[in-house]
C-alpha cells in the first residue's frame, strides 16, 4: 500500500535536505565560490581606483599606469566572473540531473497501484516541470545570489570604513525591502504550488487525449476535448496572471526603494562635498559601490520569489520520492523450472468494501495448462495480477515449490514468466527493440536468434515484407502494425525470453479469424513443455486444458477438465452450448 505523505511541509528544510541528498559536487562548488570571492575583491577595488582617478584628475596629472591598472582589473573581473558563474551553473545542473535520476529510478520501481491512481502525464510533469523549476533556481538564481551576498558584504564593509553615516542612510532600505518581500514570497509559494498542480493535471489530460487520438476522432470528440483543453489552459492562464501580479508588485517596489536611496545619497553626499567634509572622488566611489549593491538586491527579490516556487515544487517531488518502492527489489534468485505453483486460500480486495477474489485454491504442476473461465468481471485478470506480483494477496499465499513467490526478487520471478495479453502492448521503436525489450543481454542477441523466434511465432513472413525488416519502426504503441502482427511479435518476444511459466490473458480475443488462427498456432508452439495459465472467453481455445477453473464473483465455483465441467457445472455447460455447438 502507498504511504500517506503529509500534504504540507513547512520551511526550507525539506528543500535543503533534498538538494544535499543529491551529493553536491564539492570541488566545482568550492572553485566556483573562490572565483566569486576573487570577482568580488577585484570588483570592489574598481571604485577605490576610480576615486584616486577623480580626486587627482587633470590632463597633466593623468596617470597612464592607473588607467592600465583599471583596464586590467576590468578584464580580470570579467574572466574570473565568467569561470565562477559557469562552475556554479555546473553544480546546479549536476544537482538537477541527479534529482531527475532519483525521480525516474523511483517512478519505474513504484507499484502498479500508484499508476492505477495517477495519470501518467501527471508523473511526467513532476519529472520535467517541477525539476525544471528547481533547475532554474539552482543554475540561474543561486549563482547570482551567492555572488551578490559576497559583493554586498564586501561593499558594506568598505562603505562603513569610508563613511559610516552615509552607509547607515543607505541601509535603511533593507528592512523596508524585507517588509515588502516576506508577504509577497509567501503568496508566491501558494500560487506556484497551484500552478504546478494545474500544469501536472493539464499535461496528463493532453497526454491521454493524444495517445488515444483514434478513439477521439472515431467518437467525433474533438469539441469535447476542445472544451477540456480550453478549461485547462484557462486555469493555467489565471495562475499565470496571479504570478504576474506578484512580479508586478515586486519589481517596481524594489526599483522605487533603490531610486529613493540613490537620490538621498546624492543629496546628502552633495552637501558633504560642498562643506568640504567629503571629496568628489569619495562621493563617486560611494555611488559606484551603491550601484554594485543595487543589482544584487534586485536579483535577491527574484531569487526569493523563485525559492518559494522551488519550495512548492520540492514538496511534490518529495511526495513521490517518499512513496515506498514495489516490494521485492531484493530477494532470492531461484530457478523455477519443474516446480509446482501452489495457490492456497488466496483472497484480494482493493479496499475493505470491494472484495475481488475469495479463497482461491489450486495447484499447477510443471507443464500443465490451467485455464480460467467465467463471466467478465469475475476476477480472472486480477488473479493474473497476483501471479505477476503487481498486487499482493490480502490473505493466503502463492508458492513456487516450497518457496513463497514474494521471497524471490522481482527480477528473478518476472524474468521467468512470459506474459501475453490481449492489448498487444508495444513500445515505440523498432521490431528489434520490442523483441529484445527488457533483456539484460539485448545487445548480444543476434539476427539469427531473432529470425528464429519470429519464425516460431509465425511473424517472420510479414516482417520480411518490410523494407527494413527487423529495423522497421512500429510507431507509438505499435500503431503501424495490425493487431495480429503485434500479437505475434509479443509471442516471439516470449519465445526469446524462454519463460518457465506462460500467462495468456485472452491473447486472441481481439483478432479476426485469420489472425487468430496464426496466433493460436504460435501460442500452441509456445506452450509446449511450459506451465501455462490461460484466460479465455472462447472455450474452443481451452477445451484441451489439463484443468479449467471456473470463477464467478471472485470465487471458484467449478474445477476440472472440459468434459467434467460439462457434466457438473451448469453455467459452464451453457457457455459451451452457446460457443461450441
């Protein structure tokens, strides 16, 4: 079951902890910060040099050496600043790359129940959009913040030494700035969180619609989707306006405060120069230091705004990272060949009110074909989910030999199972990619092996008609192939995996009679010598099964061979009369 994660995490501690958990590259960070300090020291020397130039200014006294020194200082500052900014950006990019890796590794290991409850587009948005917000903060605003802090500290120290009275006049702006920024930052955090949630929802809607484009068009649902899209875009637009209002308050407010400070400094400094208590060069130097401080302070406003947005994004990222992974990431590695599958009093419910399976018991000996029949919605596919370990039984136990299947690692268990479903699931890519999908030795599988398994699955004939053969692109979800072709490629993939247990979930249900004949022939080959579980609505495909288990409303109401059930089970007999006579 999924762990319940608190809805709200206050403060910056979760954000900082998350960043530190990505193993910050220390060397690049140290050199980046050293470069920033050097840039600050070099930059802080420029106003002092300018003061000397202004105070001693005359054509006769013009020092070529001083001008050269100022020029060299400018060049040195630009070079070091560029290197340090790049190194800090490298740190940011590395952090975000590791954060995305952690999220991706977590997502692909989450239990199936997570994907049953969350739209895939929502998860995509978390990996791309939410981490993108964190990336912008770390790679763009964080380096500016670090260099700005260093510059401000250095400039204020020099200004206090130069003239503490004018420095105090300038520092009056600091509490005023914070008084404006704090409430706006809090508001930005809420708006940003809402924006990220709405973006995730909208991404999920778009992805679902586009992935089912044929259903949309065949249902003439363009207008319906148009309304959904406009509603989602409208919500994003309104959140965008809320963000814009906050930015519209922050920018002009900071600018106005800074301009007032500049006017006050120039006015007060002008009086001091007129009285002779301050030199013109000192006033110019003071103003240059003030300008050096103004830019970082205005960038701080943007930094704290982005920090609030990143805090909201972090909460969503942490929610995913804290969900427990699918059980069975570790476990024993066991060869399940020639082992009996024991299902003992297994029950399953998605929740307390919804019992799906009740006290299911049966054994499947090596090489046997066990078929499941019964009305739709009876629980047959759910039983397959338990065998595949997509879900765990709420009661009872499934064993392979004497070992509970949950004692095996997921990799060991699932790598020995071949699963062919009626959906004919395929990944975008080539036929070769789909045949070798998930194999650890995919790169070493030869064309000869691939052609052999496609021949066994009766798929080689149609693959050879394609100009690129095994390297033919199948399109998203295999849309460039017919249902029968997709199914035969899935069967060929199962041949290549050489599974010990085979699971067929209505593998021919959606095929035409010609395709069904070819696929059924391939399945018959595939089942030879393997323990096979089959779900089938067409009884003609399971009449030769070693055992047929009839499931109604989650309970076994009959078990035996086809002939035994004809004689003893009334509903099965009705099914047989309808389909086989």
